[in-house]
């Protein structure tokens, strides 16, 4: 039973450490934000060409 509680303790500590590193919006990651392309609307002709390729 002792090894099971050690296993869950290590798993919980690792989960908290990973959440602490991944979840906050660290400023170092926001120095060069990604500029996404604008949304493009499809016309009727574009949808027929898209259906041919799929």
C-alpha cells in the first residue's frame, strides 16, 4: 500500500509541476505573437473546386 501512495504522490506532484509550467501566459511566450491570416469567405465556385479535390 505504501508504494501505491508514493506513486500517486509523485504523479500528483508531476501534474502540478507541468500545470505550473504550461498553463500561465508567460511573457516570454508573448514577445512575438503569431499573426493569424484573416478569415476568407468561400464563393459558390470555390466550394465546387474544394469538393473535387476531396
